[in-house]
């Protein structure tokens, strides 16, 4: 090039052009290889999905066996539920005892299967509540019964019911903002609400039989049949140690004209699940017993009581029914129910 009299910049320009062309070719090849690799990976994934769906395809006979198992599963569910209700009607006390035992042991089953923070908190609260409750249950079944036992028992279970009720309402309203803590509070409050009513029912029966006033048709004047204490402490009223208006406010009169301490009759009806007068067995209007305030309506309180009754069955008897149903299916050699959906058609149809 120098001999020809040319410039020295000409060869460097041609070298740069060649290098740029080689670089562009390499980048183009790299993009082609990446696209081919992506296409191969997608094809491999599609093939794996196709193989997985193909493995789940069942023959017509197997599908018929699974459908037969599902039909008998539903049939056994209905039969077992009828058996449970018949057991309740025939032996109500035994039904109550079995339900209470399984309900009380529920936190132990939970904490043995799940060792998370919710289960551990649940278990610790259960231990603390059970310790106090067993002290009161023991006092309620003791003979002779201490004079202050009925008031302590009704106060404790009524307080448990009230705390659980308000915590349940708070959990419902705060779930959208703090779902984790709200769920924990809701589980604890509903469980202890159900468990407290069952223990209160046993205590109420023992207290009623121990006090003995409920056996008379004409009860003594100025005595609460549920705790045996005076409705109106005359000596304290005469001595000016008690306010007459406060004493009268603590007394509740039913439609049958029988009077009781407000806490005692609320504990008897609301928590103890007794809906009749202890004296005359006349049905009690539960709405007149339920406390009402601007923040709480009696209708909501009634719905809460009905919810506790439903949860009581779901927590205790529903798992027993389902596991018994599965055992019967196995006993009669039915096909096990699938954990995944059945595929009747081509795999690509289900994949779409």
C-alpha cells in the first residue's frame, strides 16, 4: 500500500470492518442457539406434562370403581350421622361425656401434628384455662359443697363466655387488616367458647342437684335456687351496708315469676345450656336473659350460641365420622378415593 502511494488508514479500516462483521455473526449465532435451547426446554416440559397426564389416565373399569367408592363414601357419611344423632337421643349423657373428652383432648392432637406458633400458643392457653376450670369442677362435684362454689362457678364460665364472644367479634372485624393474629384469636375464642359451655353444663347439673331447692314446687322466699344464697340480703339492707337499687338490679325475674341472681340464671341458661326454669321447668325466653348494649344485640348473641353448637359437632364428631367412613371403605375393599382429579379424555384437553 505504501508502494502504491496509498494511506496507512486503509488497512486499519478494513480490519475493523472485518472484526465488526465477525462480532455480529457471533452474536447472531448466539441468539439462534439461545432460541433453540428455549424451544427445546419448552418441548421437554410439554413432553413431561404429557407423560404425567398420560400416567393419570384411568380405564373405564377403574373410573367406575372410583365412582362407586365415592357413592358409598357419601352413603356411609349419611348413615354415620344418623347413627350419631340416634346415639345422642338414646344416651344423651353418654353422648355429652364422649363429646367433652374428645373436645378437651383436641389441643393435644393439634400440637402433636403441628409445632408452629399458633399450635403452641393454643396449647399453652389450653393448659392455663384447664387448670382453673378443673379446680371449679372439682368444687362443684364435691359433697358437701362450699357455700361460695355456685357463685364462683357461674361467674367463671359466664366470664369465659363473654370474653370469647367479644374476642370472636374483634377477630371478625380485624381479619382484613391483621389476618394472622385475627385468625389465632378467632380459633382460640371459638374453641374455649365451645369447651366452656360443656364444662358449665356439667357443673350446673351438679350444683342444682346439690343445692336441692329445685326439688320443691313452692320454693322458699328470697333464695336463689341456683346458688342457695339470699336474693335480697335483709340484714345488710337494714344495716345500710347494701344499696337497694344495686341489689334489685342483680336479680332477674322470669316470665314464670321465679327470681334468681342475674349471673346465676345467665350462667344456667346461656353457658350451661339449660333453657327451662329450675323450679317449674317452664321454657325460658333466651332473649330476655341475654345482655344487650349499644355495641351488642341479642340477635347476634343468639347466632353466636348457635355457631358454638355447630362447631361442637364439627370439631368432635365430623373427624370421627370421616375416619370411620374411610375405614369402612377399606374394610369392604372399595377403591381408595383419589387425591387428584380423574382424567377421562386426552391429556392435552385437561392441560388446556
